[in-house]
C-alpha cells in the first residue's frame, strides 16, 4: 500500500469501490432520466464509469453542494484522477466551515502527490511542498494522518514541518510521547537545527529514569553545536561529585568537557577513568596530566604523571615519564618534590646526559627560592658532571654570594685547573679572598698577577687592588 493510499479514509475507499452511482444520484437526482434519453453506447459508457459521468455533469452544473462535490472529488482522487479532482475543487464556494476546509486541503495534497509521482518536475515538487506547509498549520489531525504528513514533509525536504508534526504527535499520543520526542529531536539534528534538537533531546532526557543516559549525550552535543555552552557546562559540573562508573560514559563526558573548553574538568574525569578502568589507567593518568598542564595546574599534572610512571613496565617509558614529572614539579615551583623525583636518576650513570638539564632546572629553582642546602647538593652533582665553564663560574659566584668563601675559592681553583688560569679567574680569587678577609693571601695573589690586572678588573675589583696596594706600601 502506498503512502497516499494510507492517507485515504474508509470513506474515500468506499466511494472509490462503488458508490459513484450514489454520488451521481446525490448530485443529480434526475440522472436516471438523463441516462434513459441517451443512446445505447453512451448509456453503456456512463454505466461503466459513473464517476466520469458525474464529473462531466458537475463541471457544467451551475451550483453544487460542497459536501457531495467534495465526496466526488475524493472518489476521483482515490482513482488517481487527480486532474479531474482538482478541477472539481475549483468549484467549491468560499466560506467553507473549518472541517471541510481541512478536508479540501488534504485532498489538494493527495492530488499534488499524484501529479509529482506522475511527473516529478520541480514545479510539482514545489506544489507538494506548499501544500504540506499549509497542512502543517492545522492542529486537528489524527495520529495516522499526522504521521504520514511528517514523513511526506521529510521526503520533500521540509524538516521544520516534520518536526512540528512529531512534536504534536508527542502530545496526541501520550503512550508514545518519548518515542515521538526522539523522532522530533533526531529530525532536528539531521537538519542541523541544533537549538531545536537540544530542546527536544533535553525533554527526552528529562523523561528518562536516570540522570545520565544516552539522550543526555545527544542533548549536550546539540547544545554545544547550538552555542549553548553555559547550559552544557553547568550540567556537566552537576555530575562531578557523582561521576558514572562506566568507562564509556566517562570517556564521552571527558570528550564533551574538551569540546566545551573545560580541560580541568576533563582532567578530573580522566582521573576517575583511571580508577574504573585499571587496565588503561596509565593512559588515563597521562591524559589527566596533559590537560591539567594546559591550564597551569602543574602540581595536579605532576601527581598524575607520577602515577602513570609507577604503572609503566617499560624502562625507557618510565625514564621519560620521570623526566616529565620533574619538569612539572619545577613548573609548580616545588623544588623539593622535583628533587625527590630526580634523586633516583642521579645514580643512573647511563642517563647522566639526560638527567643533567633537569637537575639544572631544579638547582636554579632551589637557588631562587633560597633553598640553599638543596641547591648546594644539586650544584655539587651538576659540577661533577659538567664541563661548562660558565656554569662553573655561576656556582662559584653563587657560593660567594652565600658567603661560602672556602667553597667559592675551591671552585675558582678548579675552574683554573679545568679551563686554565686567566686574569679574570685571578681577579675573582682575589675578590673572594678579600671578602673572606684573607688580605695577605689576596695581596700575594695580586703581586703574582702584576699590573695588567688593573686593565681587566671591574670597578669593585680595582677598589680592592687599590686598597691592597696601599696596604703593601704601608707595610
């Protein structure tokens, strides 16, 4: 049975199957007299197709009552005589009551569908679309008719009208409300009407017994596409304290959080994923670390990465994760935790070249935060594994600034041993000795350096040399 045939009421079918004579009699009570006067051939034709006879006479009749005329037009439409049916409809008078008007508009649709399927021209398609829009304005359709109107609307590219019908069906058919709302939301989604889709998906979600279900995700996805980010975000935050226990749900929530530009929320969800999905826990911890890092939550990122490190069984991977966690603790400005992560690596001679730059970061941070004991320990290790002259000089200057004159002097001496003696290193040793109040040693070193030291010395060092020279002259 075609879609059009499904739209036909029992009355339409009854008329189509044999009451044409009755219609003829209603339209023309004296039709028997008319037929008796016809010749035999005309009488045979008229009796074989009484609808044609009724149609021909109705066309020339001056006044015909609307109800029998509409019945005849309906019977012709049921026989797919759509052109004849349309011709009759033009004879309907104005001012019909709402019920007859609605029946007429429905019949127009049936006829225009026949016209389209006979010749699917653009003009006929547009005629069907126009009629479907008209029919969508009528509130009173039974469930079957409205269902087919919705389908026709979709078939002819009118999603807005289909949505309207499905929404009405949700009200008309309470036993299937949720299913009709799902169709409404799906139709809106497929048409890219995200705002409408979000509204109806939310209604489906609200009808569901659980706070989180498949319709929740449809609602949030559509809301995001519609730009209703605040709405979606607020709902996600209501779930944080009661996150689901299934991996698939948590993954979808994390994905939605990232779509909403909420990486911190996604990180929280990935941490929960690590708890409910132990087989992939390392991956989820790493994802949590990544997204925490993007929002500057370095301590959370470092903690998550430490957990990932502890779960890894691959040596190279563990080493990489450990280095990354050190960098994150440095970014979090927590040198002691960074040093704790660093400590196992300091004895790994095979990885010294990899460990050195990370140790440098921690040492600089400890120095900046005046964690002097930690900085001193780290600088000792750094100097034992570095041939960078500038780095050695930095440590010597730092030691001097800390009034660790003995250590600073020793460092400058090692610099001379490693990299050679220069006027600069001599001046720095003189400066350290002077500040340590070892004036005699400073004077001896100045004599050894000669007058050329004045040309290389900075202002402070020149003042020291001048003072040493005075003391020598006064001696």
